C-alpha cells in the first residue's frame, strides 16, 4: 500500500531535495546511452534543477531516484523505463516514451517534478486528448497530496487564472481546445512568471499532435 500523501520534505521544504552533500564530477560517458532527443536550453530566469543533481553520475542519479520514490510510493521498485526517462529529462532532453498501459508513464512526470524545490512552485503542463483523462489524473495527483487542475472551457475563468499565476497548481491538465482556442489560457501561457515556473511539458498520446493540427499550424514549436 502506498502512502496517501507526499512526505513533508517533498511538499513544503524550502531547501533543494539533495540526497548527496558534495557536488560530484560530471562524466558524460556514463549517461544513459539511449538518450537521443534534442537537448533543450534553459531560458533566462527559467526554473532549473540544482547542479548537485545534474552533475551526479548516472549511478548516483538512479540511487537518488529510487530513494525518493520509496519515500513517496513505498517499497515498489521503479521500472527501468521510468528511471531512464527521468534521467533524460534531468539533462533537458526531449523524451518520447512508448510503453503499454500499466507501465507507470504518468509517474515519470511526478518523479521529475519531485526533484525541484517546492517553494519555487514548479509546474508540469500536461496536454490530454480527453477531459475525462485529465479529471482522472487530477484525482490521482490529489490522492498523493499534489495540487492539480484540469482546465476546460467551463472552469477556466479569471479566478482560476489568478490561482495558476500564483503557483497554486503543480500539475495543470488541458485539452487541445483550451490550448489552441482559449484567450485566458493564451494569456496565462505567455505570462513571464508562468513560463519561468514550467519545468516540464507532457503530451499524453503524443501521436495526436498531428491530428490536433499543432504541427501544421506551427504551434507545436511554441509549445515545445
């Protein structure tokens, strides 16, 4: 059985969650060899991971991830695809995960989000093909003590906009309709403070990007 809430140090800590005190030398040849995605450069002012995490060796990163995962979810060991994907994200690589149901793909974003100091209010933005999927994910996050919201044309108003810009929600789910056709979300997305807090953009059912028209319209370049 998993704990119902995140540990206090993962929710309200004002310190970076670093399991190793000393900065270690970075060894590029030890990185996960499967990472072949584009490496994204940080924008000025954008929230970044502490160098004590990014400069760990791969073995140290894996140990750190397993330790933190055990505190949040219990003794269940993380899957290899989860570890490899999070390590790719640590190094700011575009990451594509092709895996079946039940593998725990949604946990990858949680594991990565958990590496950021919570007082800096990191945000994970998740694009979902269906509102129902977003609602289910919100309930799952709340069961872990993680604040989340599923934005729809019915609930996205100026009050919600203010809450988002305050950093109240850690995981924000939305549909292509809200992403492409909602003036309030467009205002949120282009807000400088919001942009600085976004630590990860996730597309659930990534093959749908073409169906949604993000590629043809050129909006995928702005999103990613």
